[in-house]
C-alpha cells in the first residue's frame, strides 16, 4: 500500500503555471471521482489554493506512478502547452505524510505560519469525503495532519505576530494604546488598503472609526459595511484632526496631504496627547517631518515592514519546534501504516484457528448436549484467545524499519502454515 | 557588642537565604521574560510568594529581639525596601494579571536585599529601635512611599525605553514583551498616587510624633527636605497633569531622576549619618 503526492506549488512553479493548473471545487470533485471510479486509484484528494495544487493518491494499479498522475492532471486541465512535468514535485509514502503535515502546519506556505492553509486542507478533505474518495488511509493522514496543525498552533508561536502591512499597523497601535475601543480612528482614503486596515482595526474592537474620501459615496459605502456609518467630507476633515488618536492614510496622491504645520496645530489642540499616524500610501501621504513632533508616532510602509520582518524572524525561530512535532506524528503515522501491513496476516491467523476450532467442535456436535457444546465452545474461544494473544501482539509491535515487517509476517505464516496473503487486503 | 546575626543561627540562615530567594525569583522572571521558558513561567509566582513569606519571617525574627519594633539601620531600611517593593509588585501582578514588568521590579528588590545582606554582616546591633504608634506609622509609610517612588521610577524607565524603541522602529524583544505605553503610563500614575498618599502619611505622622515627643529635629536634614520636595512634585504631577496635560515623557524623566536621587541619598545617609532627622536615640 503506497501513497503518492504530486503537485505544483510556489516553490516549484511560477504563478502563471500555478493558476493554469489550479482546480475549482467543482473540478476538484470531478477529478478525484474520475481517478477512483476509473480504477486508477483507491483513494484521492486534491488540495488546490492560489499557491498550490497537490494530489494525494493511493494508487490501485502499479502503472499509476508520479509521472502518470502528472500527465493525468495536465491532460485534465488541457495545459500541455504551458505546464510541464518539471514544474511538479513528487513525494512517496512517509514523504507524502511529512509534506501534508508541513502544508497543514503552514511551514510550507509562502507566508510562514499563515492562518488560511489549514482551512483549505480541511476543505480538500471534505470534498474527497463527500464524493467518497477519502478512504481509510487518506482519512487517517488528514486527521493526523489536522492534529499536527493544532499542536503547532497551541505549542509554538508560529502563527503569532502580524505579517501583513495592515495588520502590522494594528499591532503597532495596540503597543501604544491599551484599548482601541476607547480610541477615535480616522481613515483617509476608502481604497483597498484603507479598507483592510479599517477592518483589522474593527476586528480589534475599534468602533469609533470615521472615514473620509475624495468620493464621499465610497466612504459612505465602507462606513456602512463596517457598521460605523460615520463619514467626514474630504474638504473639511482637517478641521477635526485633533479629535483622533489614530489616523490612517491610504490615498493615491503625488503630494503630501498632511504637513507638519497642520499636525503641530492639531497636537496643540489635543494637549500633546499621543497620536499614531499610519501612512499606508505609496507615494507617502504624510510629510515625514510630522514624525518629529512631540508624542507623534508616524509610521510608513517601510516602518511597518520592520515589524513584519521581526515577526517573521520570530516565526522562523519556531521551525525546530514545529519539525519536532511533525517528526513525532510521523512516527505514530508510520506505525499505524505498519499495522495495516500485518493486518492480513492477523486476519488469516485468526481465521485458521477459528476453522480448526469449528472442525473439532463439529466432531462432538452430536455426541454432547447443547449446553455442553456451548461450554466447550466458550472454553476453546478462551484458549484460542490466549494462544493468539502473543503472536498478534508481536505482529502489531512497532518495528525499527518497515523492512522488518516481511520477516515477522513470514515467520508467523511459516509457523502456523498460513496460505499466501490476499493481495487485495494489502 | 556582638553581631546579633552571628548569635542566632536561624536568623543568620534566614538572612542569608532571603537575598538568594530574591535572586532566584528575579532569575525566574528574567528567564520567562527574555527566553519564555515555560518552567520559569510556572515557578515564578510560587517563588515570589515564598520569597515574601521568608522575608516576613526574617523580619519577624529580627524584630522579636527588640520586642517587634522596627529599628533604624541601613540593613533594615534596604531590607524593608526590598520587601515593600515586592509586595507592591505582587499586588500589581495579581490585580492587572500582567507579569511583564516583574523582572525589572524584582531585580531591583533583589539588589536591595543583597545590599541589606552585605550590610548585615557589618551590623553590630540592630540599630536604634522605635516604639509608639506615630513613629511606627511614620516609618512604614516612608518605606512604602520609597517603594512607590522606586516603582514609578522603574516604570518610567520602561516607558521611555518602549517610547524610544517605537520612535526608532526597533521592534525587538522589549517591543514584543513589555505592556503598551498606555498601560505603563497608568502604572506610573498609580505609583505616583500611592507615593503621594504614603508620603502625606509620612509627613503627617512625623509632625504629630514630633509635637508629642517635644524632640527638636534638624529642619535642614536632607531626608526631610527631599521628602517634602518629592511630596510636592508628586502632588503637582497628580493634579497638574489632568488639568493642563503635562507630557508623560517629561514627567517620566523627572520621576527617574527623583528615584535615582532618593536611592542614592537614602543609601549614603543611612551609611554615614545613622541618626534620625538629627535626633539622637
């Protein structure tokens, strides 16, 4: 029994290749169903996100190898002109398990420790389970991967700290102010960047968010979406600067929209109470001289990237702990796989003894009463259980390497004169 | 006269053990703050409680010699400063659920306890002992007052460090682990309020006691002058800031300076002029 994984991801292929090979949910369902129903695979699952499309397959035929699966996917996506087998990676057996554990725990992600991938792997498993292509092996593999991800999240700090500019802005604000719900936030610019920053602020309990934008309707739409319903006309927002503790600017402009004199005046009006100004615009929206004012924390994108770099550094420092967790789970998963290999021998062994027991009891069926036969059956069951206990325990016991399993299996089969194992069970 | 610590083996052992416990506790807080060792995180609070209990037992045993009266010696003052600082910190940790500043406060307390232990080796006797409710309140309030000054100074230092780190885009360990600026400001203002309260009691109890005993005290005693100056400064900090918005950064600098000056003054005066405001006891 083998498990293969092939796929393209951000490490093996550029974005134009990844987007060409990606599968939608509908395609995902159709693809895995085709693989299994055509008899090529006994189990199949596809993890498809913007950064990866990866197949996890338990082949049902010896011809179904990595190259076969790559060609199968390329053909399914009709992408022979752009996607080549060299864009794929290959993993086998424990390598497949390790890879899925690394993917689920987000150490294989483009942004180390990002929080979305686990949900995406869960979605992939859900799809496979819904269409019935997730069997015993993939189910166990996925559940172990979820367990790895959970342990990584609780035991390490891999997912801590902001790794996006808009979230870093919120993290910085929380290092200055203890309770964002008590602070007044001004968002200048209702574009994508501003919207993201406002949403992060809102998620951290900032409720007093006022939006201003050159096109007032956009400000109103965003305010409504956030549920604050508070906007200021762009022409007059500067008159209210002193009221705000956090000012976020994200507008597209070639000139500074706020200068030192304006902010100096605002600071005097608010009795020098600290202000954070987060300039998320490119080119910058706020005159850098503003940052020199007393109790003024002016941060642009570069400054926020310092926070991101530090957080990523801290996340990288957690990698040894994550790998330790993966190794632990991999050992457990490997042992479970090994028990699958000895399972047919255990079944054969039990069948053989039951057969002997039934033959012997049959000889006495008409010589003893029903009650006596029942007692004899009970007694033989107990004897069989005790005789078989040790050989079964020995078969199930963990082994150093998978290579030791055949010698153990052969030993038991020879001693008890068992027939050749049924291939379908292996 | 014989050294009282050498005559009592239990007192001697406890007196040597207390600074070691302070050092161990501050090491645990340090390991948890800088290295985030889970074991240190688990052990630090029990260690803090054990240190406080041992220290109280040590002071109880020491003062029992003088009928449980506080004595005025450099050893005792430094020891009491360590204890009150630690108790005040424990109160902060339990009420705010924040243990991020523990290392800085307890390390200072450990320094005081260690100094006290060193001074105890030179102590000939327990120093002049005081009796009476007024002088007891005066002394205890003064010690708690100094602890508040120390905490205000230490938190002011942390505030300025974090402020500077944010201004200079240095988002390192201290940025990650210290409480935010607003919390530090709140802690400073609480320490100032406590300081003002205890110094008011110190001054009030001192006046009452002086009038009751008819003892003449030296009005130009540096301790007396400094306590009044600090009391005024703390009062102004408390009442002026909300009215005119005194910048916390400037206030923090002044509080650090106050803390450093008072610590130096207390130590020097205790070593070289072991008299009580010029009164011979």
